[in-house]
């Protein structure tokens, strides 16, 4: 319905004068233009809804990046464990050998010897050479580890029961994939120099 421009009353259809104020209505209500026009919704394209968040390509790149980081970290850890294991195994054998000698467990100490050492030195001579060590070794610490191909020298700081301290160099060789004691002495072996640390 149309509204009177003078008083604001609603105008009935097809009137020439406003019944409220008597003002002349300029045009017939049916000829009057609508007071407002609404846009034709069907003619206007609706705006595309935008997705919130990251694009799919970015998500894939983030997942691939995280997977790559995890793989690299795993490889570094495995490499570190392998390197530690390379140094640790000969040191473990040297420490077990000294422990067996200290405890007087000559059978175990003999089993740690390389086949070449066992062939060059009979069991009786070995036992005679090491028998005096039982109970004399109070404690020992690994000072250094040196590797050369299939040979290793482990320097051990040894404290004897008398309070005397010395360094024992345990020379090892790899036989059939296992580290074995070739000999032990208080001087470094040829091809291995004296130095601190691993």
C-alpha cells in the first residue's frame, strides 16, 4: 500500500485525496512506483563460500615435512647407537676380562682370550701369569678407547688394593665378529698412541 507524503497515513487503492489530511495524492496508487525495490535474488550469483584453514596442498606439505623430520631423527639415533656400540663392545670385553681376573675367575678370563693367544700360551702358563691378580684389583675405569680396523686398545686406570695406581692397556682383536683379548700390559701397543678420552 501507498503512504501519504504529507501525513504518512496509508492510502487506500485508487484515491485522489488522502482521507487523513485531504492532501492531493500526486498519482494513482496503482501507478505509483514502489517505495523500495528488492534485488532479484535469483538473478544475482551467490558468493562462493571460502574455506577456513589451510589449503590441502599445505596440509600435505606439512605432513610430508613432519614425516621427513621423524625419519631423519630416527636415522640419527640409529647411527649414534651404532657408533656407541662400535666403541662399547671392545670396552665391555676389556672390562669383563679385568673383572674376571680381579675375581679370580680364571676360566672366564681364559674364555675372553683370542684363539691365537690361547694357542701361543698354554692354560697353565696363563694361570701362573695372572693368579696373583685375584683380589689385588680394587677398581678400574675406562680411560680411552682406540679402534684400528679389527683391532682395539682399551686403556684402563686401575687402582690396586695397596692404593697403587697404574694404567693397563688391553689389546683386543676381532675374531669371527667377536672381540677377544690378545694381551694386556702396562705399556701401549705398537700402532696405538697414548692419549686421553675416547
